[in-house]
């Protein structure tokens, strides 16, 4: 079954960090077969601070977990966490 990261984030407050995260993410995402989908913020029907929603699809749940634990992602994540506040969950399923 597919794996997903569901990311809820605030507005980006550090554009340079966000750009660096994007640069570092590209080869990591490719390595794990990830596809990023930016969802319409209107899906946030209840939110205190989140303004952005992303669904990152992986071919399998195992790949989603492995990607998150990859040392290259650990480094890239530092920039994501500087860029904005976020929450990330990893789930298994088929979200169509």
C-alpha cells in the first residue's frame, strides 16, 4: 500500500531556508519516488495556525518511513523547520 506524509504548515517566514529545503528535497524525493501535492488551503476546515497543506505520496508506506529516517532528509528537515512551523504525519493507505 502507498505511504503518505501529510504536512500542515504555517506561512513561510524564512524564504531562504524554504528555497534551500526545496533544493535539498529534490534528489531525496526522487530517490524515494515521492510526489508532492500542494492542496487547496480550503481543506483546512479547522485550524489554529496552519495555512498550508501538502500530501507527499510514496510508492509504499515503508518508503515513506525510510525517507523520513534518511540522514539526507534529516539534514534537509533542518531548513524546513527554519522556514515555517509544521506538523507531519506518516500514514498508510490509498488517498486517490
